[in-house]
């Protein structure tokens, strides 16, 4: 989570904030960004499977 300069609360995983242009890199298919996202997605799926 991060509080934006406009006062809005931004909720995303850490890499979205710490890696410049992470979303663009992900949508452009850059291997490093895809690998990071796949790991995060695995964690989210595992959390969702917990009753």
C-alpha cells in the first residue's frame, strides 16, 4: 500500500511501486516482469485457496 500525493491510497504489490514502469514492462512482455508477476500470482492463488 502507498499513499499517493493526491491523498488516494494505492494498493498493489511492492514491485508495482518499486520498479519504474513495471506495468508497461509487464504488458510489453519483458521476461523479468512476467517472472515477477507469475510469482505474485502464485501467491495470490494460494491465498485464495485457503478456506
